[in-house]
């Protein structure tokens, strides 16, 4: 049968599972797109994929390289302009789940995708905000996928591009943000979820073979750990075959 | 096209149709050194041919406005044409960094560049306000982010509910340049597929140029099409393949391989410069 | 459909598609006495069949919202279903007065009616703000008019230029009802021809119903079409000819003769009541 | 040859002539629509007709009864939604000439289309503002067509729906209005134009056979009269034949 799942594959499969009961998901390219297409293949054939290029209900067969690939507009239920997309669809809170990546994530799931280093003299200039701030402030919930490393999961962001849970409990409400904010940070080691009372990201799930110590070591702050972290269910044959088939298309 | 309502001599400058010009003539006439220029197209229909013509004509000191700078602005920035960049996402979609964009910001190469960055929602609303000739737009955004301290955003209170909302200033570029599939002889333009913010960019700008894949006898209405009447445009220029390596839905395909290749080409200053010399400066605009 | 982002139990109410209901069931379920209801359609695609069903079910005390009340609201007002009217142009287009509208305002018949009136630009922006779930919209308007003293408009200063602009409050109807040419089995709706403010009205409303001329296997993309995905709608009901005497582009024609006849029919209270009894109350919703 | 022109025909022909050099005109139904179609037939085949229903570049063969008749959308260059029409097209000042009617006009060409009598207890409830206020505040210029009578041309409006020249010189600027405002009020007796210095409507043109006295008598304020009012050039055969042919379609 199939070769055992790689950490990369596990991360994507776990992300896809999170979309099993969602109606609509807002995605960019890369892993979020792969996870959403996989979710449509395996868990949730009615899942509505929305890309910021304006394609609503896109049904890509291939993994798109850009959010504006022709296959997205050609298969969409409807295609709208960018102002309409952000005002009538994202801003209005019509989307259940927003998928985001980031260069840095802090313990409250705030995100940096702007600069590493000082803003005016950056060590690394990143692409910038794009749609992330409003996706995070308007979607029903947000799922973040990043690599689990001290470079990414940091004590302090170099720049706060996108508000997750701000400075902790109640911050979203004080800032006038809608939706529940980040509900999961899915890494190649496990899943971090905000603690219901402190809003701090807590290790609640470990991928097969990963130890709490490894996760702690790769986290840039003193990582809170759930009493009994769940162990990720291994990717099923159906999930893995679908994912590999998709990547091979 | 003229700004009809802001001028006492309403009719004196009237043109009923956009002029059909050669791309080089259109760029020469409509774009000046120092202008603020919006070359729009959201992944789809990016006006590469027109941007390359800007470089061949040696335009300098431009304020480049674009939601997603993409490869085109990476090229313009790397060639030193930009004084300032206004944008919301400066990456090579699905590939990674825009190396010339990074090199300009991180190392001032080929010279320092000023930046003003926003979120997509902010930029889209800035264009929409410009198209409506309103001075600003309101949206829910920016609150709690470090962008507030580093960009031009203010806050207003809703006079009905008291809720505090972000306010962004209208964009009013000197020139907007977009690419479309086709135009008719009167310069009426039709584009379809992902529409992006092109309509807003054109309507917000003081002057406008549309490059098209082809001229047709008559625009055949298409599903999902945006039509720009010739009388809101200044010029239309034929540029077949003019959005490549981006694409024109139904006519050309996105050259994803080139987007990937660009990562290597653009990483090194010399290789970049040589590539631009060979593939852009050494060519002439298609007739 | 649910308001997903305003609710902690995001997924519990989820429906992936709009339900296909009989018109009478849809109206019974979605519209309650006292609701604010927007039946939109700008001259084109006016949802007469649904409005008539409201009357047959005896809905009362409604806040009726519509840019152009037209014959449909003249009928609803004359039958006493309206507590309040929010509008911007209350005429019979090209013919003259809406006599029942006038009689209600001038002579409190059949009972007094509250009004809130705006300009078209104000109403359109109120819907647009509602669709974006923003509390208000800004526009250049109202300044210097007597409307300022008689409607709900405020003024805000642009935080960039200082220019004073009008602010209008978002419309958030309890229910929006619109008519379209077709829907597919999942309740995805397509309309084409003059699009009016139907998309905004549906997206601004808490609940929504679309009546359609027909159900099709699959929506064939059409030039100029507006598509409303089933997941933003609550219900779709088949109502062939449901926009008559208005029309559904490509399927029915506007009954201009009836618009002219209405002037006579509606002028007299008794003739009006008799006509409504015979042509509306005495009928049942088409299956 | 043709029967002599009626006053109604003269009024329409004069309105159409005003569109001879316009590029774009915004029109409602009734006389404005007839005049604009006539202008396309006789003077200005490239004239772009814009109706508030969203039809830009409509080319109706018949006189539409409503601004949303199917013939308008079917022949238009493009059809846009109502918010876009008012924000991107009218509000942005893209239209050269706006054509308006009204129930009352005052000496500064301010218009009432809301009520006759008191607002809360009107003698006659009129349709209301519609698109008029923003058309008048945004188009390059405004042309008003009304019947010439004391009932219409009044000393004081019962309700100011649409600002023409406000309370006189400079008023438009003070209110932040764009465009030149009303440049002509075309009646069945002649044409009134705002005096360049006082902004007050002044009789500058009389239709054939009409006297200054008749015009004065039918005006609700003391009508200013130009030193030498022009006499309207009689409708040509081309104009009259086209108009009659149009009305007979």
C-alpha cells in the first residue's frame, strides 16, 4: 500500500479535515488551496471555495499557482470585482473559514507578513498585508498554517499585520473585529488552539511521532500544553491517495 | 476624454470616442516623468506590454500604484523607474519573493524607493472612492495593526451608530493603464474573466490607456464582461499577447513556468539587468 | 442561509443551498407582520407575484422599502399592508401619480402612513452599505435641499480634505424579495437585463426570497448577468410571469398598457378595491 | 408640406438643439427622452444616452415609457447597477448634460418635485426626488423643461428638492456642488437662462409668436428679460418630420 505520510502531508490533511463541515472557505495559494481542494475531494464536496481574485465557488481540478489562474474563474459560480469581493463578501462576514499563512505568529495568533526587522530598514521585506487583515477580522473563524519553528512562532512580532486575538481575551471585541478569530494554528508538528479563557495558543494536538518536547523546543515562547494533547489520526488511505493524486495532476 | 463636469468649457475638449493609437505613441503622449501611474490587472490581464513600453521610453520618477506589484512592477522597480510604490501585496504569487522589490526596499538598489502600503480592502476602496470622485471611503479595517502607524489611514465615527471605522483616501492616479481582450473601432473596450479593479482604476484616473489583444468590428456581449465606453478612455492601443506572462482569459494562458523562472532571473542584479536588456529594452512594441 | 460571522455557532445553522419552496410557503415562513421588507427591481423584474402573495396572506404593519414604489407598492399601500414607506421616487413611470400612495399620504386612506424619503443616490448607497454590513455610506448629496430637514441624513467631514459629505444609514431589511429569470436545483439564481439594486438588497437583508420564471438544470452564463449563489439565499420559489406587469428580460415584456390603465383603475378607491379583490385576493399563487 | 409646429413640438425641438454638441446626456422619460432621441436622429448621432436604470449608451428606436424599458438595456453599450450608476457615473461628474422636469421652479432654477403644500400635510404629494438632486449637483450642466405657467414658475417653492443656483451667485460653490447647474429652462413660451452675474433666470429667447408680456404674465415672479430676446428659429422640416415620425413609431 501507500508510503507513510510525510509531515507535510499530515499538515495538509489536518487542515483539510478542519473544512469538513464548513460551507464557505476563503483561501490563498499554497497549502490552504491544496487543503481546500482536498476537503472538496474527500470530506465536503459542497464546500464553496472563494479566492480574493473574485472567484466565488471555484472548482479547480489542478492546484492553482496564483489566486487568479484561469481555471478558478472558468469554474466559479460567479466572479466579482475586487471591491465587491472585499465589501460585500468578506467584509460583510459571509465566509465561514479564512485560511492564512504568515512569516511570524505570536502566542495570541497575531500575524506578521510585512517585514522581518525594522519597518524602515527591514532585514527581510515580506509581501505585505494583502487580504489577510480583513479576512481575519471578518470571517467566521481563521485557520493559520505555518511551519513549526522558533523563527515563525515568535515571542514578539516584528510587525503586527493581522490581528488574531490581539493582547488577549476581549481584544477582538474592543477593536470592533467580527468573527471568532484564529481557532487553530496547524503546523508540521501539531495543532495549537487558543485557550478558551486566556486566548493563548495552546498545544492541543500532536502529529504521530511528535513529542511535546519537540513542539516546545520549536516554539519561540513558553508553549502552553493541554493536559492531554490528542494525537492526530493518521491520514487515511482515502485522504492520502486523494492528496497524492491531486499533487500529481 | 475630458473631466467634463469640473470645467466651464464643458464641450470644447469633447471627444466622442477613444483614439486608436500605436502603443508607443499612446505611452509617449499619456505618461510623463513623475506621474502617478496605475497599471492594474488582478493576476489576470496585467498590462506587461505597456509597462515595457514605459521602460523603453525611459520614464522615470514614477509613483507606481498597484494592489499586487507582481513581476511587472518588479521589473519597473529594478530598472529604476519608480520613485514611490503604493501597493497591498508585493509577492510573486505562489512562488515567493519579488526580488527587485525587496532589493529596492532592503538595499536601496538601484536607488531608494518610498512606499505606502495598505491592505487589499483598503486599496480596493481607495480606487472605488476615486472612481466615484469622492475624497475617501470607509471600511472596517486597520484597527489594531501596525499598519496604522506606517500608512495613510484615519478613522471616522459613524454618525448613526458611533462605531469607529477606518477611512482611506481616494486614489486618483494621473494615468491608469489596463489590458483587455478587445475593443471596437470607437474604442469601446470589453474585458472578461477576473475583472479585478480595472474599471475603478480607469474611472479614478485623470488619463487612461487600454491595450487590447484585438480590434473587433463590434463587441459581442460576453458573460461576466466589463465594458468601458470609449468616451471615458483617452486611447486604445493594440498589443497582442500584451498581458503575457499574465494572461487574457479566452485568448492566452498564464505562463506559470515563467512566474517560477522569474524567481531565478530576478534574484541576481546582473542577471536581471541582462534579461531586461535582451527581452524588454532590445525589443520594440508590437504593431 | 445564516449570518455566519455574527454568531458563535457558525456551522450549526448552515445550509449549503437555498430551499426550493412553493411561493405561499416561502412567504408564510419568511415574512412576518411588522417586518421591514424590500421588494426590489428597478422597473425591470419587480416581484409582483410575491407582493400579491403577501396581500393574500394578510401581512400587515410592514415597513415597505423600495427605491421606486411603482404599482406594486401602490397596491400594498392601498390595501393597508404598510405602516411605513421608505423610498426615493413614488411615481407611475411615464404615466403620472401613484394614486394609492398619494391618497395614503394626502388623506390617510386607508390609514396614515409614515414615510422616509431619500434621493436615488441616497437609497442606492444605503443598500450598498447594508450589503457590506457597514453602518453608513458617504456621498455628495442632500446639501442645500429641504430633504435634510425631513429625512434621516447626517454629514461627516472627510478626514483627509475636510470636505463635508452626506452620510446615510445602511439599510438592513428583515426580508428582501426579488424576482429573477432562473435558478438551478441548488437555488443558485441568475438574472440579467437591468440589474438595479437587487444584489445589494438581497445581501443587505437578514432573510431573502427569490422568485424565478423557471428552474433550469444548470445556469448557462449570460452577458450582463448577476448571479446570487444559493448559499446567500433562504428560499427560491417558482413564479412564472411573476414580474408582470413589469418584465423579465428575454422572457416577458413590460405591459406598458397596464401601467397606463393603472392610472384609471387606481384613481378611485372603490374601483381599486374591486380590482384587487378580483385580480389579486381572488387568485392563488401559481404552482 | 407639414402642418405648422405646435408649441409642444417647438419646446421639444428647442430642447433637442441644446444637445447638438453634447457627448453624454442623462435623461428621464417624457420630453427629455423624446428630445434626446430626436437629437440623435437630427443633430448628434453619437450622443450617448444615459438612463438612471443603468443603461449607458442606449439607442432606443421607440420612445420608452419607463426608464427601464427593455429596449434601453438591449441597445445599451453597457448596463450597470444603480449604485454604480450614481457613484461612478453621475456622482463622478462624467455626464455633460442632465435633463430634468419639475412641478415648481423658482427664479434661481431650484426645483420642487416633492410636495405642493406643507410637507406633513401636502395638498399634492409628488413623486419625490428620484435622481434629480445628484443629477443637478454633478452633471456638467442641467437643462430644465417645464410648462410656462404661474403654477410652475413660482416666487417660492413649497419644497426645495433639487438645488439649481440656490440663493444666487456663489451658492453652488458654497454647497460643494459640481457642474454649472441649470443653464436653461425651456418652456412652451421661450427659454430662461441664468443671468451670468445675478444667477437669476432671465427670458433670453421667445418662441415664434410669443410676446414678452405673455411670458411675464405666466411667470410667478417679476421676470427679468434680456435686452433683446432672441426669437426661436422655427423647427426645420427635418426636425419636425423626425419628431413626428418618432412620435408615430
